[in-house]
């Protein structure tokens, strides 16, 4: 589980207006968000794709296209 300890900034009315994280916590949070985006994209691809190709075939096509 993600462990972060934000510090909060308050306005004159005592309302939270911002959260402050350490750089380490911020980087960890960003990594978790990127991982979640990857998982969601993979889930969407699996749901919509009806045909999968072998990695070697995909790699060969990418080499032909100059992308690898």
C-alpha cells in the first residue's frame, strides 16, 4: 500500500488549500499513477482486441518500419 504523509496548507478560514509532499513521496505517487494508467490501457486493449500477434512478428514489423 502507498504510504504518504502529506502536510496541509490552510487559508484564513481554516480550509485546506494545498497539500505538500516530499519529493520521494511525490515520485512514488507518480510511479503508482503511471502503473495504473498502464494497467487500464492493457485492460482496454484486451477487451477490444480480438487477435493477438506473436512478439517476434511485432518486433520484425517494428524493425521494418524503422521504429526499433
